[in-house]
């Protein structure tokens, strides 16, 4: 019974780790922050 429990836990861990294939870097992209902007828009005079 103890070995069955260990095998079940190991199988669940392996399945759980294999499900994480998507890159998490894509989730951290802010769509409201531009990658680059022309200086005329950044340095506007008063």
C-alpha cells in the first residue's frame, strides 16, 4: 500500500511538471508600455 501511494504521488508530480510547457515570459509583457518611442514624444516642452 505504501509503494502504491508513492508511485501515485510520483506519477502525479511527473504529469504536473510536464503540463507546464508554456513560457511564463509571455505573461509578463505589459501591453500598455511601448518597447520604443520617438524622442519627440518623450521630451515635450512645456
